[in-house]
């Protein structure tokens, strides 16, 4: 994420509070009159711009509108931005740390405003720029303060000079200076205890430190940075006032702007003091510290387009929707293909069934033809059998008669009569047998035809 997007995101809550209200004002704007100016002041005060600063902005606007005959909402909006930028700007180099080495930075501020975290962030930034850094844990008052700084030091890879808890902060600074001089360190950053409950004590302590620095490190360039919690509102102004009464503050670090809707305090600090804001903290991470640039700050504050994160999220969301639609299309076409395949298989199966049925019908036809053939064959056979039998049966009595005549000729009339009598009886018997046999043969022929076999 770019510096500017991070800044915009960090200022999001202030923007929502101040800039969106200003936008609403400009949407219903007709002209810069007393009503409009009053509304403008109220909106600024709501985001923690002090009364003095709000009136100053509105007075300047009134004057410019008159002088330059400004009347469009867009021009008025741009003028409010320009006035704010002018208030914040303390000169081209004022907002930067000096690039000269060796540099000694003393970091001061009340409890919990973010001194130790800011020191770590600045140290990491300087290290990235190629400057060597050492840290001095001169907050010997709070338990675990030195430990906290040591953890940061290890994380960013810088040395931390520390003494045991309760020891003299000036003594730790003394050691730090000697270490920096010995190692040729570019920047020495000194953490201090955050207590302002006794102004005199603090003043004494800071004066003692000053004396050590002047004596032991006269060649050092100096920065005394006051850390202010950006979410403390108007109290921030009184903190700046009190600290500036006891020491020479060269810059302000304004922290926790990410958690507040009252970032307007930056404008008031800049307006009421000649001290430049040098860094702003927009989060707890090491990269969440930004060098303060008035023009960028104003742009980020008044920029009404979404933050880069929001844009990224929107792009991602749109991509997700597109992907979903594509997936649905793919699924649909896959379903269609499957359906087509199923239909093809069904058609194939139907065709196969039809073929099978045809084959069966053909087979049945063949079987019937075979049956008919065998029936025909059986009928013919039966007919042939019957004919043969009839022939044989027809032949048999003739042969018998011939035999009988032959034997009568040889055995006499009695024999002939007997024989003749017997032949008559036999004839009768044979006639009955013939009738029975024919009946049976007819029956057999019928069943053979029925079952297709003899
Ligand atoms: N959201 C947010 N939190 C911050 C920022 N700067 C510091 N903090 C948090 O504020 C808390 C206090 O920070 P410290 O750095 O310990 O503050 P300090 O001034 O050293 O505190 P003392 O040593 O007790 O005086 C910590 O939880 C930090 O993470 C910031 O810019 N944004
Ligand atoms: Mg601390």
C-alpha cells in the first residue's frame, strides 16, 4: 500500500467526521454568507479544530471570497483546503529531521502517548535510509520500559543501551552518548519517562540531560520531539504548551490519528504553535509512522474518493462476483454437456434395444420358419409312414391269401376249409386291427405336427 493510501486510511475517521460534513455543506451551498461561515466553523470545531483556528479559517475564507469574487462551491472548497495547507506548512525543511550526523533525538511526552513505539518506528525508518542507529532506554521509572525498548531494538536490529530499573536517566544517556561516539553511530534516540505530574521534577531532569549532552556530545545535532496522542483532543494543546515552557521542542509526533475522528487537532497545533509536526502515527505497526507533509495531509484529508484499500476491496469483490458468474456458466455448460451425453447414451441404448428387438423378432421368425419346416417335415414323414403302412397292410392279406392257397393245394379241402375258415376269422381280426392302427397313426401324426417332432 502506498504512503498516501496509508495516510488516507489512517485519517479515515477524521475524514468521515470533518470532510463528509464539509461535502454536505458544499452540496447544499448557494453562497458564502454568514450562515455558511457559521456552519463551516461548527464543522471544523466538531473535528477538534480549536475555536481560534476555526474562526481564523472562516475569516480568511470570507476575505478571499470577497477579494477574488469566488462563488462556486468547488472554488470555495478548494479555498478551504488552501487555507488549511497554509496553516499547517512551517517551511520546506521544518517538517523533516535533520540529515546531519551525529544526531541526538530526545523523545518526550506524557504517559502512554506512544513514545517508545514512535522511537522504534523512526529508528526502523532511519535504518532503511542507511543511517546507523542506537537507542537509549532512559525511561528508568516505569517497570519493563527498558525491556519494551529492547524488544523493539531486537526486532529492528539496533543496539539498545539500558541500565537497571530506577537508575538515573542522565547516567543511561551518558553511556549511550559514549557508545555512539565510540561506534560512530549516526543517530542516537533517547526514550524518556512519561510523567508530567510534577512539572518541576521533569524540568530538572530534562535540564540535567541537556547539560550532559552539551558536555559529552557537543558535536551532536539536536532534536527534541514531543509526542502527542492525537485522540486526546484539546488537551493536546495544553500538553504542547506545558512542554514548550520547560524545553525547546523542535518537532511534534502526533500519534494514533488512525483511531480518532478528531484529527483536526493537527491544524490547531500548527496554528497555535510555531512548532512543526514532523511525524504522524497512523497505526501500531513499524510502517505506520509517516513523515508529515502538509500538502499530502490536506490532500488525504479532503480527498473524497475511497481509500486504496476500499478500491482494492471493491476490485476484489468485483473479481469474486465475476469468478462466481464464470463458475456458474462453466457449471451450466458442464451440466448441458452431461445432459447431451446422457441423451446420446439413452439414444444409443434405445437403438440397441430396438436392434435387439429386431434381432429377436428375426430370431423368432427363424424359429417359426424352422418350426414350420420341422412341422412340415414331420407331417410328410407321418404321411410317408402311413402310406408305407397302408401299402404293407394292403400287401399282407394278399400274401397271406397266396400262402393259404398254396397250403390248401397241398393239405386237402379240410385243411383248405379249415384254413379257409381260419383265414376268414383272421381277416376279420386283421380288419379291426387295421382300423385301430390307423386311428393311432392319425393321432400320432396330429401330436407330431403339434410338437414339431415324430
Ligand atoms: N493505533 C495506534 N496506536 C499507537 C500508535 N502509537 C502508539 N500506539 C499504541 O499506544 C500504546 C502506548 O504506546 P507506547 O509506545 O508504549 O507509549 P509510551 O508513551 O512509551 O508509554 P509510557 O512509556 O508508558 O509513557 C501502545 O499500545 C502502542 O501500540 C499509533 O499511531 N496508532
Ligand atoms: Mg514508553
